[in-house]
């Protein structure tokens, strides 16, 4: 069962990332979900793990998080 939940969340995240890449506006509900995923993205993991151990989605989320931090 946990695999189906993980798969569902991964598909959701991929959908949100794809929508961002196409520069389509996210609805408030989608933005809340995206921000939730982003808040759970650990930059410590990003900086301490080998890049080949991280998924492309995780790397992309970390880059988004870093860019947001630099913009503040």
C-alpha cells in the first residue's frame, strides 16, 4: 500500500513540476500542495548525497528551493 501512496504523490509532484515548467499558473490548491512538497525537500540531503542517488525530481525541487531562498 505504501508504494501506491508514493506513486500517487510522485505523479502529483510530476504534474505540478510539469505545469510550472510550462509556466501555467497553479491554482491556489495546487500552489499549496507544491509548497508542501517544497517544504519537505531537504537541502541537507541534496548537499550530502551523491547526485546519482537522487531522483531528477528531487534535484529539481532542491534547485527551486535554493532559488526561492536567494530571491528573499
